[in-house]
C-alpha cells in the first residue's frame, strides 16, 4: 500500500535531522531508523508510566505530542523513500521471475504501522492512559521488528542488488529532494 498523502509536509513540521548530510541513500535510511528508534525508546518509557495511570498528566501529553509529531513527519517521508525510491528499483533488479523476496510484505507493514499509530492517537483522544500504554507498546514492538528486518536483511540484500553508482546517485537525489520539499534545506 502506498502513502496517499498529496500535499507536501510543511517546514514547520519537519523533524530535526542530520541525515541529509550523508552521501549514500542507505545511510539516510539508516539514520532515519536511528531517529525513529530514539522516539520509540521515549514512547516505551512513557508506556511504562501510563500503564498504571488514572489520567494523563501534562508531561505525558508533552512526550506523546513530541513523539507523535515527529513520527507524523518522519514516517511518511521514510515510507516514501522505501516505496517510491528503493522498492521499485529492487523489483526491477529482481525481475518477475522470483515470487518471494525479502521485501514482500513491507508495504503491508507500512499500512499496519499507520493503523497502530491511529490506535494510539485514538486512545489519547479518548483520554485512556491504559489503552494508550498498550497501543504505544504495540507501536514500539512493530516498528522495532520492522526496522530490525530492514537493517539486517533488506538493506544488505538491496546494497548487493543496487550497487550501480548511477542508481545509487539517483536514489540519493530523490531522497534529498523529498527532504527539501519539507523544509530540510541542508540536504
């Protein structure tokens, strides 16, 4: 499933990042993962506090707001990097002969991530800290497993298949352009 966002993200919502300075598309993808993992650690710690809470405190909402605002920008951009820059090239390199590859299910997982984030937001809107804790832990577990698979299986495999310097340069340009569109002008 591909992202359906039609409007570019505004510079006001762009996450702080250093990934644009990389000169390698896979380094950008890895750096995005690192930023997401940082937010997941904060979300996991918060879930531990919320599990026994009767109500949200201001500090809980501040952490949730920061983490969700970051993920609302970083995840769609990263998903576009994978679904519009990486996956089409992998499909072309593999060709139609192979039925199953390491990327099968990746787009489905991206859609699942959006559903999990929506569940977390719903729990916050409903002012249910216990449900928010459960939803947060589900988000953390799903994303960590997804990132681990990409870092340990998909990206090494993709680096071997997409070793052509011209392909890598085009991928890098696309990713940088995507970041420039949301106000990360250092790319």
